[in-house]
């Protein structure tokens, strides 16, 4: 059937037929003529008067696209063709269905006979089934116990992991502390080395200064002759306190050592034996200027001091004297020895001298 013979193909607005004018199909499924689309010539797109949407349009003719021309075919002819195809498909399927049913009936009869033949085995299967169910239940109980044990072990593993994490954290802290201690140890070693170098330098200066003073005192002693008899004089090595107090208050109960000078000739003065003083230990603070710590404060007399002639040479401790505190009436005449290397060269260091 031709498209012009179809009476239902008309413009949706002016009801014009396809035999009277050219009609166009929109993508939204509406049919209009050019005048209703407000177009003078055919275009690819136009505004649909029904739904007011801009849509692509196609002319309705025999050249219409396949997916659109289906809607313009005769329904009766299409029905007949489709019915023939359906009948053919139905006959084909029916044949195979009947054939399959025959085969299934044969197999079913065989299965029925086999079931009857094996009916006696049902009790054995039931007993076996009961045994298998019991075994399965036992296995399930074992699995539950194993699951509980696994959960418990997992909890222990988590606790152990937490402990390991804490231990690692503590280990990292200890490592950091160790590094800090190593750095501090290196700094102390550097400071100790510098202190040793300063001490050696100070000792060298003391040696040089003592040698100079010793030579100067020796020359001075050789050139001068004492005006009094030294064999009848007594010298006290109570040092600063004995010098500052009146002679009537000096006694052995004050804690200071005193002795009489042995009878010796004036010519032996330059050759007197030097007192033995313990070597200076860098780690021990033997010298301080703090008056509050009197017991640990000591001072040396100068080599040129006349009172050194009264020292007992067999008692090295007489070379030290306790310093007076700030509350004493008389101030010390001799200065205390300090650890400051800038002034240590002014104090004689007897052990650095050799006979």
C-alpha cells in the first residue's frame, strides 16, 4: 500500500493530507507541513508547534529511514507476514518439545524402576546419613572451639603487638637519650681536653715563674747576711691566722701546726729542701675563693716569704693554710689560690720544681 493512500497521515495542525502537500516528521513523533512549521523551505531542524521543542525533521516519503518507515507500513499485511513467521516458529518448537517429552518419559520410567530396585538401600542411606550428621555436628563443635581459641590468640597477639609498640617507643627514646648523652660526653671530653691544655700551659708558666723566683731568692739570700742568730729563733707556720692574732692568743689548740726552726747555718738557706705538695688533680677543686667553704679553701705562701724557713719539711700538709671567713676580725694577708688560669701563674706550685 502506497503512502498517499493512507488517510491517517495528515498535518497535526491544518489536517492537510500527504497527497495535497509535503509532510514532515519530527523527532518527537509529530507530523506537520512547512507552513505550520513556519518555514518557507525545507530545513533540518524546526520548532515543534505541539511541544515547543527544537527537533530534527524528516520528510515523509519512500526514502524515509528504516527505523521511521516501520510506523507507516500497512498493519494487516504486516500482521499476515508476522503470523506466518509465528506459525513456523511454533511448529518448530512444538516438534522439539514433543520429541523431548518422549525421551523424558523413557528416562523417567527407567529412573522409577531404579528407585524401586534401590528401595531396600534406603535404610542404609538413612543410617549413614545419621552417622554423617553426627560427625558433622561434632566437627562443627570442634570448629566453634577452634574459633574461640583463635579469637583468644588474636587478642593475645594484639596485646603483644601493643607491648612491642611500647617497647619500640621506649627503645627509640633510649636511643635518643643515648645520642644526647654521647653528644654531652663528647662536649665534656672537648672541655676536659681544653682544661688539660690550659692546665699544662698554667703549669708551664708556674714552672718558669718559680724558676725565676728561685733564682732571684737564691741571689738575694747569698748577697744578704741575717742580723740575728737564726738558731735561737722559733718560727711558727700558723700562716695567716697566727700573723693576724696577738702573740698571747697563739696556741696549739687553734688547730695550726707550729715548730721550731732547726739550727742551721746561713749558708744553707739557699739550699733548703722544697716542701712536697700533692700534685694538682683537675677533677678535684682544691682552690676556691668562696669564704663560706673555709674547710676546703687553701692558700700558699710566696717563696720569698721569710716564714717558709720554719716549715717542717717532713710534713707536706703544712704548705696549706685555711682561709679566714668574712666574719673574722683581721683579713688574710696572702691571697687565696683560685682555679682561674689567668692569675694562677702568680702562685708558686712546689711540685713542679725538681731538686
